[in-house]
């Protein structure tokens, strides 16, 4: 077997000889600087950087990619073996190797069969310095075979009996995941009575009548190929004793025996069988042990380890405690594990003997070795396992026993010792550690370099430092053997030695205290047996920057002016910059702050300018600063006011001293012309808090005595403060002290809490009593606790006057009853009340199971999960978090940056809604339980897909190339297709000059089209277009546009046909014809004459009822004009009594148009905007944003366009 490179290493103790060899290796190996140019020039044996896993299961439907990447100098070439023999990829047309890489691509999607390429593959990367090899990569195509057909007999079983439904899934690669569902694809409920075993069978400890059903279906999910195989449904019929007895009673006589009632039974193990079994597991794996029992009542399973304890923090119980799970097992977990099944009638047990073996694992993996000719070194390869692995060495992929001889090399078990190596000793060595359970393979090269010295520091590099500071001059170098470094000052100077210089191993020269005379040229010389090289650098020592006049402390009155000085001295070759700060921040953006060359001036100072001002001087080499404080004071105080605060009370006296009370009296001070409203009494506890005054009480201003309540064991002093409308007086002088007698505490600490800070402790906290609450000397606390719901005695401890006590070694997150009682030298306080606390929380152990996603629509999904058992939460359940993210859009097939979204559902919810999803996309989600400590493990990622939705509107719609009877439409696909586009829908209709819409025409366009030419349209006609895209779900939002066909300038009438439907031809504009205008003028003149005649006759006759006669004998010439013509409206409002303008018209929609003499083509193009239709609706919406255009033809009786009228008579 061949091992895999393991970069992780673990250090263990070794023998002294091995330690010496290892130290020699570390000392003798060269350090290669990480200089890109140097690394490109140095030779290096190959190193495998990337490879496929050892056990590589591939999808038989997709191309097989076997990775092998390596680096080296010169770049390595690659070759492969298959099943131990050379694999000639040139002879197989289905196999290609990526350029500048060893990665193989086997083309399965174009005719290849994955089964033909099963085998063991190994990659070799080779250059002139050696050969590195990959692991043995075992290629196996995944398999998901069909279920073998079998005849399933119905299971008929009595109530209370046990039952096993066998799944027997087909053998797949990798093995399938088994689950049981009904024919409605709902998981069958499981419990302590009914559960699925590790082998996939469904076990019933005892059957009940509700177990009767005909659709017990076992499913096998093969994740690698994303397929699910279904077993034929299994029928189960449970005969209850009651129904069986009814049947017997109907067919037998009264003397016959009835069926026996359901009998309770003691437990019997269904699996495993027998009393003992064995189990072998590998180190680091998960150990799963299972016991499932039959019995009535349903047995309860308990697990123990004989002679030991189950490992803490690694032990979990699953499947209603029928499965014992121990993660990350080690050799210490070997032993006998007993499962005990128990009910009220008895118990059964089974012992499983577990042996933990171990595949090889690294103790010390070999490391690359870079040596100079003649040097010594070692490669060490140490691994452990159970059984102990065998160590074997290879050189350039060949067993070292048959590899070419190398006199500098000696193999000593797990160590190769190199002595006096030469360049030809360069090679790549492989260490193989293997036992019956696996292997490890590591490549480590020995690179022997013979390189003359190189100096990597740029020549003539300039170093500048400030006098009296250290100077570090670099001389980065490389060579093999390692060069010696010497420094000289000047071109012909002597070698530098002495205590005034420090020589670092990396070649750097340090001058600890550089002076002005240190300025000059320094030469670094590197030499080894292959050559010599030197490099010069320059050092300049500069004068330090100094502030010779610093800003000074200033006190300025409000609204004054202040200035701070900052005069500096610096090296003439350095350019300083001066920055001013206020309170270590930038100066306010205020024109009152004036920054000069050597000063800062502040005009019209305000209180906000109070603070610290700092002058900072920076050069490229150093920085200095100085600060000063500005204090802003107010203007001189105003004259004293008439009213003032009262003077303090005086002559305080204590009388009537008792254990818990005393009487205090005093004499008020001067009121200062404002009556005293009240007195405030304060006290000082000279015993516990000397110098601190506390509020005691207050009394009206007319009262000068008060009875005060006291606490035991307090040294009281009192003082009084008088208060009036102006303010409070100064406190009075303190009264004499009065020490009350001690007593038991009256109260216990408040705010008692128990909250664990770690998973194994309980932190009990409380608010300590104040000094005067202690009631006596020797205040302590009795802290008591016991685990709740467990019959334990109280555990108590007495602690000093503190506010916290930590109980260690508690179980994780269990409830405790807690109480804290105060006591002093005289006794205990009253019995305290109990509070409930919890020991520390730990992270939840398990992830929510049975995560299901129900996609409601294209943007909303509902996720369900099973709640985790409360015992596994190990803390206060705060809720569940759902992490979900979009994997890719199903329409675009392009991935994007994964942005995970998190939804938190508080409490013990088992479902939640995921809003805002994108249609036709693939999503993943997982669910985690949350407690006060944090989040538990995530459930396996659940993949779901949103269905198609309606698309967004097309990205644009352009109408170009207008002709007499055609328009060209161009459009862009929707920015969010939200599915597979099936077609585009185009609807259009003509619009006449009154903005009335004509018949609507609809055209369906294939989804792959992006333009369309509409023909056979009306010329000089405006059209409105509605355009939208469709998916299989429906139509998306539409985009609208308008366009006009070109006017027929020749005036020739042509048939108007729009998409196969005839449209009305242009009509004569009668209103613009001369004969019509003359007729209208004659009618108006006639009406005017009739009115004059009526007026004259009325004046002559006196009582002639003109209006009545007009109503009774309507003029047949006038009436039809008002009703039928439609060009004159009814008379109404004040405007109706104004004389009509010549040639004016009032349309039926009650809008007044311009005079015919003022009509123009431009006016009619825009004149309809903002008008109202006959039904009162605003028709300006159809005009959109458009240029002024010629008026179009219409189908109404009105002829508003003079151009149309002229065209009608041509």
C-alpha cells in the first residue's frame, strides 16, 4: 500500500539518539529565503500538491477527473500506472491529461463506460532531481441497483406480539441510506415501541391494532447518484383480542374456549441474538452498538460499560436509547459493553465485546531537507497503529532496496541518515507506514544545492536614521554552503569588529547608537567555497527634530482671543509637517481657528473651546509633540440677588434614645427672605461607612423635631439641611454619635441567582447586605444547595461577607434549589426562601432530525423539523436557527457568491416559513438548535428547488424603422426570467386623435426571437403596444410603448389593414370646408335676427312671453343644430351668454378647441393632452412621453384636423 501525504504532525517523546539526529537535521538544513526571484532560479525536486482521495467513488454518468498536481524546478512531467502497470493514456482516446498538470480526465459523457476504468491508479511527478508519487487512488463507479423482486406475504400477527419487517436493501456503492415511509411519502412514526435498526429492518417490540396498514414501504436512498429505490409495500394486519373473541363467539357455543387475552411478557432481545457478540472498530471512527428488545410493556434499554464508565462528552444515545454512539473512539474505549432491556416483568441483557484497532497515524512525518554538499542530515518517519505498522522506504518511487546505490545514505529502520552528501544525492523519498487496516504515504525530498553566494538586498540602498537611535543595515543573502558575512566601512576600510556593532545571523549589521560620524558607505561581503560577492549600502544620520518653544497653559475669559506657539528646529534635509489637535482629535471645522506657521490662534473663545491643544511635528524619520491646556472662564459675577438659600440649622440634639428609635431636634437658620419649605434629615454610619451621608427622612419647614427609626449595630450621626424656593442650605454640623445595640440580621440577601458559567459548575450570586443591615459584627452567609427532583440532602457552606460562591463538579444544566441566609455573631436571619437555578449550559449535542421542506410557491417555502430531545439541548432552549442559501439559478446555471441567510424561530417551534426566495432556483438549508451557550451541530444540508414563476418585464422595447405600413420592434429578454421562457405576447391597437382605442390584436412570438417586423399597418396612425414574456406558469408584467407609421405625403388613399382586420378610412373634416363655415354663419345670423325681432316686439307689446313661445313653437331650423349636429353644446353657466367666436366649436365632451383659423399641425399633435373622455375619464394617459406629431385618423364623426379634411377632397 502507498501512504498519503499528511501535513499535520504530532510530537512525541523519542530516544535520546533519535532526538540528537533530529536536532542535527534541524541545525544542518538550509533556510531558503522566500524571495520569488531566488525561488525561480533554485532547482527543487517534485512535490505533490494535490491529489484525489484514496477511495474515490465516481458518478458513472459524469466524466472522471483524477487529480494530480505537483510543483518543482524544473517543472515535473507526469506519468500514471493502473493496477500496477504503466497506463499509456495516448492509446486511449477517452483519456486526456490537462496541460502543465498530471490530472486525468476520462470522458464518460461521450461514449465511455465508467466500469471499464475501475482500478488502482497512481501518479508519478518526475524531474531531474527526483520523483514524487501519489497515493494509490482506487476508482470505483457508484452503483444503485434495483430491488430484487420477491413475493411478500401479508403479516398477520396477534396484538402484543413482536414483529420484524425486513428491508434487505440492494447492495450499492456506497451503501444506501434506509428509511420507512407510507405510500403518501410520509415517514412512519417511530417510538420506543417501533423503531428502525441499523440494518434497516423495522422492529416492533409489541404490535398494537393501530399498526394495521398495507403500506409499510422501505426506501433506499443512494446519495452519490441521487436515486431512491423502493421496496414493494408490506402489509401488516393486527388481530386484537376483542375482535378475535367476537368472531369466535359468533361461531362457537357458549361452552367453547375463547381466545386468551393479551398477555404481558418479559423482554427478549430481537437483535443482537444470543448473550454475547463482538465488534471491531477503528480508532477515530464512530462506534455504534445496538440492542432492540421485544416485550410487553415495551422494554426500556440501558447501557453500561463493564469495569468502567462510558466516556464523557463523547457518548450519545440514539433511537430511543437503543443505539449507543461513541464518537472519536480510541484504544481506551475497548472493553465489554452491556445493554439491559427491562420492563415490569423482568430483564434481558447482551454483552458486546468491543476491540478498537487503529490504521496507521503519524507521530513524526518526514520533512523536506535542503543540504549543502558535504553536510549531514536525517529523514525521520514515525507512525503508530494497532497492530503496529510496518515502515518501508522508497527512493523516487522505487523500493529503496532495489534503488540505485547512494554511499551517503544509510537506512536505519524509520530513519535515513545522510553523511557527506553530494549533488547527486538529491532525490524524493517516500515513507510507507501500513498495517492491515490502512496505510500512510509521505513524500520528502533531499535537495543538495551547491550555490555561490547571492546578496538579495538591492545595491546602494539608502538608510536614514535620527542621531542617537539604532541603525539596521540589511544584507540578505543565500548560498550553499552557507556563506560567511563580513562588513566594512568605506571602499577600502577595515573589517568592522567590536562592541559598538552587532552582527545578526541573517546578515544584518546593527549600530546600536548611530552618531553623525556614522554617516557613510558600508560594504557587505558574502563568501563561501564557490565564490564571493559584495554589496554597498549608504547610511545618513540626521539631526533630531525639536520643539524649541512649546505651547503654554492659558486661562482666557469667554469671547476673548488666545494664541499657542509651537516653534521647531529640524534637520535641513527633512521637511517637517505641523498638525494641531484638540483633545487628541482634529480641530473643529470652524473659521475661528487660525493655524499659522508657528502658532494656533482661536478667535471669540467659547466654553466649547476648553481643552488640551497638542502641536505634533512629523518628519519621515521622527515625530515630536507638545501640549498645553486652555481654560475658559466666565465674565465677572453679577451683583448678589436679594433672595438666597437658607442658612444651615444648628444646635442638633438627641433625646429619648431607644434600641430602635431616637428623637432629633434642631434650631432653624436664617431664611434669607425665602420661607423654609422643608427639612431634610441625613445620617452617617460611622461604623460601616464613615464619611458617607445617606437620606433618612424629611419633615415640613414648620417642624423642628422628628422621631427617627434606627437599625441595630449602627453608629449614627445626623445632620439637617433646610430647603426653600431658592435651594438647599449647607448641611448643619453633625449631631453627637449614637451606637445602637447588635441583633440578629432582620433580612437575607436579595436577588439570589444560580447560573452556571461553565458546563460543570453552578455560580450562586446575591446582593450583599449593606453595613447597617448586618445588625451586628461578623456578617457571614450560609449558602445551601441541592439538586432539584433528586432525593438529596442540602449541601451548605458558610462564606465570608462576599456576594458569590461557585459549586464545582455539577452535571451539565440540571436544576438546583438554592437559598442564602445571613448570619452574624448573634445568630441567623429568618429562614430564607428558595430559588431555582441551573448549573452551566453546554452546546447542544444533536442536530434537529427529519428536516423536511415543503415548497409553497416560487418565493415561499415551509420547513419542518423534529424537535431535539430536551436532554440533548443541555441548556435553556432559546429556539432554532435555519440557515439557508441559494446554490444556483436553474435557468442561468451560473453560481454566484453564497450569501447565507439566517432565520431564528423562538421557543420549541418545529416549523417556519422561508420568505423572499427566488423562483426557479436551487437552495440548501440546515437547522440548528440554540441554547444560552450557543448553537448545536447543523442538520445535514437539505436541498430544495423553487418552481418556476412569472418572469419580469422585458428589459426594453424599442420601435424603429417606421414606414407607411410597417414598424420594427426590438426587445431584450427579462432580467429575471424566473423559469424557462416559452414565448412572448405582443398586443397592439390603434389610437385615434381623440385617444380612443381601436380593436386589440394579439401575436404570440417564440421565446428565442428578439425582433419582429409588423406589416400591413395603417399609415399615419399611432399604435399602442403591450409586450410581456411568458413561462409555463403564466405571463409576466408588461412593458408598453407607442409609435406612429409614416404619413402618406402624396395624399393617395390606401386601404388600411392592421394585422388582417380592416380599419376605417380617413374622413372629410367638414368643419374646415368653406360651404360649411358659410352655412354656420347664416344660421348664427338668423338666430341673431330672431332675437332682435323678439326684443323689439316685446318692447312694443309689453307682455309678449318670448320664452314660452320659443318653448312651445321651437324653430325647426335651430333645434336640430343643438341636438343632432353635436358641435354646439347646451347653454349653461355664465360662459353660455358670451357671444360665440367665429368658427368656434364645443364638442360633446364639453372641451373648447381653438378657432379654425388658429389650427395647425403642431397644435393638433399636442392639443388632446389632458382632455377628458365622454365618460369623464382623463385620456392624457395614452399620450405618454412623445414628441409633437401629426394628428391621426379616427373613427368618430368629428373631423378635428384641417389636413385630414383637405385629404378627403383630393
